[in-house]
């Protein structure tokens, strides 16, 4: 059964609908791993952070623009023009500015207009890089920003996969891709072990979205925020053992939440923490 056939018989809920049930998401898991106290502020007490770092709205606008890019290819077989891609980013960035005007905290000399220029530059680099990989003819686009859920003990683990491609030369092979913006190149440890791509494997296998026996390739497509923006692809694998390790971490976090194990964990996460003013560690 192909992924398309699976989608045809199973209506896919939106990520907002998935969030309404009892769940653990990858971003919740990540928040707990960085600092259990910030998890408590955000998800247990429901405290509104005093600010968010600029990387969050910036990453959101880039994600939205890339999703529009791939949805157009999926619908028409042709990519949008570079100008349309840049305009899409500008629109999404305006929305972020409107909603975050008094809420977003910038780093150093960052400004709304400076980050807009940065986003445009990154997408120019992405457009050229992706065209070099053969878009749209090389791979079939199976899904863009796909929300999935899978049972994890008594609750659902939920997440959205940025992009799934099906290899035209090897139809049983699917490429699971996560888009990232980053100021730094990923190091080997992160490429090999970061739980996000492992969560992707868990979600596609356990949800039954892709056919049994499908082969997977995992990729970080990273838009590097530097003076001359570039895009780098990091290809990696996620084994069954990696999935077991991921599940061990997820279940440990759920036990911690069940037993109200929360404590401040000062570190790099404090820089962009909107709960710092309320935190006993600060
Ligand atoms: S300021 Fe640091 S230690 Fe305190 S909640 Fe935020 S991330 Fe945790």
C-alpha cells in the first residue's frame, strides 16, 4: 500500500487537533530535557513567558515559506519562482512581526528588517541549492508539515514532520527531512544522536503512515545564518536501537512529569528563557 493510499483511507488530524488530547510532543520533551523548571512554567502552570527569542519567529517564518514552496510543487509539479518564495517569507515574517512586536527579544544588533534580509538571503541560497538537487523531478513529495501521532504508554506522542519524499529510483525508500535554521554547523554528535529525527522514525512507523517494510533516509537540511548564507545537508541513520533509546528518554520524562520532578537547570537555555525573572536559579 502506498502512502497516498494510506492517506486516502485515513483522514489526517491537524496538529492543533492532536494537541487537544493527552499528549507529549517533541518540543515539550526538548523543553523538559533543557530545563525541567521551564517545562513546569510553560506546560504545568501555563505561565506566559515575558519574551521569546528571535530565533523562534524567524524559524517559524522560514518553515512556513518552505512549506508553501513544497506544497506548490506537490500541487502543480513546478516550484514557485524565487521571487514568490521570497514574497512568501516576507508575508509570514510580517505576521510574526505583527504578533510579536512587543514580545520578541533580539540578539545583539538584530532588527525586524535585518532578520527579514537574512531570511531572504537564506531562501535564495536554499532555492539554488535545492534546484541543484533536481527539484521537482527527482523525488515524489509525499507529505509537507505532516502531523502524526503514535501511542506512548497511556498518552499520544505527537509531532509534525517537515517533509517526506519518496525516492523515484527506489520506491520503497522514503527521505524524512527536518528543516533547521542555525548560526552554527551541526556537530557529529548532534547529527548522529539528536532525538528529533528518531522521533520522526517512531512516528511514521507506529502511526502506520508509511507502508510496512519501507526504508528510510534521515536528513537535516540546515540553512546556516552566516554572512554568506549557505545550506548544508546532513544525512544520517536512525536504527531500531536509537528508537529504543528515544522511547527510554520519553518514558523517563513522563515519569518525571507524573512525579512532579521539576528543578531549574541553569545553562545555555537561560539566555532565551522568558521565565528567567520568575526563576529561583536566576
Ligand atoms: S532561567 Fe534557566 S534555570 Fe531558570 S527556568 Fe529558565 S532555563 Fe531554567
